[in-house]
């Protein structure tokens, strides 16, 4: 039997453990942090079989990966929110006390009081008497079936307050595990870090808390970012197993934490070839605008590096808006994000709140005329644009004589809904996120059935459908309806109609009530939209297409990577700051630098960076990062 080689960084972790020290294993992109984490858990399982380990991860996919690789009855792997809820849910009285304090705290804007409770009165514990607090998709303090509900956004705030108020909870948390390991620590809420490194450390009983991650990849403002303020034994993992030499060199320029990555000394690492580091190719291509990206795509350079092979290439853009058109769901994206009708209602509501116009039960069309809401400053009126669009005009004619309140209630669109579709790595099924609306949830169910049927997973198909197969005639009928649903020109409305008619899915009162009430406008637009737009959006969210956002790509790797440096209209980022220009806001600069670092370090072989810019100062600054021969004017590729 070949003895498994223990990494020096793993040995250093166990030295820290022997000294009863909490630690942080800091590793750059491609350093194999998860591999080290799993090695540590495996060694504990072998050497200390009676010791319990809790591993907290950021996503269900990461949970599934670790569970798949390690068999240990004393290992508990979960997401942060699941872990915290499992600790606190049994302490209902304490939850309610903290919840009351948070609701009564004017600074806690997310904790809204019950709708049926007098706004001028402080909430008291009598309101929650004989009811239970649950954790679910949405926050609601309205008592339904003797329950109220907190959501993903609230649970950590409640938990932090509970641990600070009731020290005994810390002992209970310590008793759950001898070791608590946090993966991707930089994305962890500061509230969780406070619990693990402040509250439980003040107790008599102790356990070991270890953090694994990379502060340079802290691309979410909600995360703790770094742990430099805490007294942790820091263990650096500098070797890079993923990236070629030229990408490693480029990435090191942008790291600001003192960690300098080096090529792996493991000949079997993906970035090694016959004992030598793969050099790779890095190109900085610039052009006048984003449209000239097409010149790059048609160039010989693009073909020679095999960027034209979708299976080998990912194009990383900043925003979903930039990707939606390329991925084939621009109409769907526009409806959920930039819809003119929703913009009109929002504009009117703002003017009412600012006392610039008065509602007083006026007809919607009269308020529209009075408000004079424009598409953009100096642009046309939104109502004129609506009237010129047949789809929008039809709905406007239908509701123009209604009250503004009625129109507003029937035209609510949650912009987070479209992109909240998620894969559950534990169940190997796709599931709706917390913000997914009733129409999209309905489509998700139908499409899952289509996928199961097409892939021949008939038993799984029959488990989740109402369709019954008792004869060959039923099989023929099913085949016919599945063919109809999969037709290229079918609309979303027709798909749901067929699915209900043939009992693929049950009638759903919640869906019916949604489209009758708050989703009336949304349904009027969606039902006539091609079903293929929805399918394309799912393919995009599953990462089946070649474009992806720079945020979504974290944790992944691809042979070829094209990074587009275009801010769109998002002022949270400014790619000019990478070259000494642009925003003077330090937060914007740091946020942009970290996102850029994440994006470029996805490349396993070749990297092309395209910047729509002809600023000579920026192009000159690029020489500090790239070799002269690697800085390319896109127009020079035209005559290749």
C-alpha cells in the first residue's frame, strides 16, 4: 500500500492543533485548499476516530463534494446557515426574545414588525406566545399555522444576538464538535466569525477552529474578507497547481497580502508538463468599444489558442445583462430588470411619496399624464414608449382606468427572481431560490420533468408527476405531449397549459392566485414569451453556455479564459483603476482588483483580457503587467 504524502502545510496545521491554537490556512488561487482541508479531516478520522468534526462550507455543492470524498460518522458537513439553525432552533424562547429585541430596534431595518401589530407599540412576548419560529424561504411575522418565519438574511443576525446574550449556547456549540473547520472563510459573515472567535473562546471548554480560504478572493461585501485582527496561527500555502507560469506571474502583481505564489513542485499537478511548469499564453487586447470584441473572436489568434471551442473556453463578463443577449434570454432578462412598465410605476410612486403629485384615487392614466415619467433624462416619456410596443400597450389599455394602488399591486416584479435558480448538490436536483416567483417555480417543475423524460430517468419522472402510465396508449400520449412541450416555437403560457391539461403537474391555487393578483402583469408578458428564452436562462445559470459572470466563476477552472474588462453601468467596479486611472474610491479599487484576480486565475492554459479602451495612458500602464508582444490592438488582428 502506497503511503499518502502529507503536505507540509497540513503538518503545520497539526502542529497548531497540538498547541491548542486556532489557525488559518491561507492559499492563493489553485493552491488546493479544499484538498488540504479533506486531508486534515481524513487524518483526524484515522488518528482520532472518537473526535467529532464540523465542516462549514459556503454552498450545497461544496457540502456534497466533501461528503462524497470522506466517510466518517463523526463528520458533519453543512452550509453555514444550516449549521447555525441546527444549533439554535431548539431554543425557541431565546429565539423569540432576541427576535422581539431586533424587531423593536429601529436600526434593524430588515426585521419588520407584524403587519397586524400597531406601529406605535413595542412588540411584546405575548405576541409569540404558543407559536414556533421556523427558518424558511421568506421572512414573515404574520402567524400562520401557529408559526412565524425568519429567512436566510435574518438567521445569522438572530444567532449572533443569541450567542452574545446566552453564554450557555457557546458551551452547546463547543460540545457539537472537537474541531470546527470553515471553508472559503473570506465569504463568511463577520457575525459567524464573532461567534466562533469571540464568544466561544471566552468559555472554559475549548475546541479547535480552523479557517481555509484566500482573502484576495473576498469578492462579496457581506463576507469578513480577512481575519488579520484575530490571533490565529497563519499558515501560507503558496504553491499553485492550476495556473500556467504567465498567469501566476500576472496574478502575483495584484496580490496585496504578501503571499507570492510559486508553481507546484508536484510533477502530477495539472499545471505541470514532464516536470516543468506550463508557460501558458497571456494576451492583453484593447479596442475602441465592446463591439470590436467580434474582431477578436474572428481572428487567427483566437482560433490558434482554441478559444473558438466552447468546451474549452469561458468568457467572463461583469454583469448578467452583458451575458443575457449572448446566452439567448435578453427579453426575459429585460422583463425582470429594466421593464418600462415597472419603471413607470416606480417613478409615479416616487413622485407621490415626494408629494410632487397626489393620488386621491385618480385613474392610473391620469396619474401617468400628470407624472410625466421619462425613460431617461432628456429622453422620451415612458408612456409613449409603452404605447408604441404592442405587448406593453395591450396591458396598459387593460388597466389604465384602474386605481394606481390596484395597478401597482398587480404589477410587482422581483428582479432577483430570475437569477435565483440553484442546484442542490445534496439532492442532485435543481431547486428554486428564496426569491423565485410562482411562475418561474412552475416552469422549473415542468422543465425538470422534461429533462428526466429526455434522459430516460422514467422512475424519477413518475415520482414527481401526476401523470399515470397504465397502458401503451398512455406512453404514446406522454411521448406526444413531451414532444409538444419541447417544440422550438412554443410559448411559456402554452407549456404550462399543456402540462396542467395532461396532468404532468397539479393545479396550484398559489400559482393561480399569484397571476390573478400581484403577478398579473408578469404573467401577461411571460405567457406569450418563447419557452426557449426560459430554457436558455436555465442553461446559462447551470453554466452550460460559454459565458458567465466574473462573480459566479469563483471556485471553477477552465482551459481557456477570456476576461472582458467592461464595467457596464455598474459603479461598484471600475476596471480603469487596475491601470492607475478611474475611481478614487478605495473600496471600488479593492473590489475591482480582487474580482480581476479571481477572473484571471481561472485559466489553466491560456488567458486573453479584452478591454474596450483606447486611452493611451492605460495602454502604456499595461506594459507594467504584460510583455510588449502580448499587448495587442484588436484592429491589428483584422488582416491576420
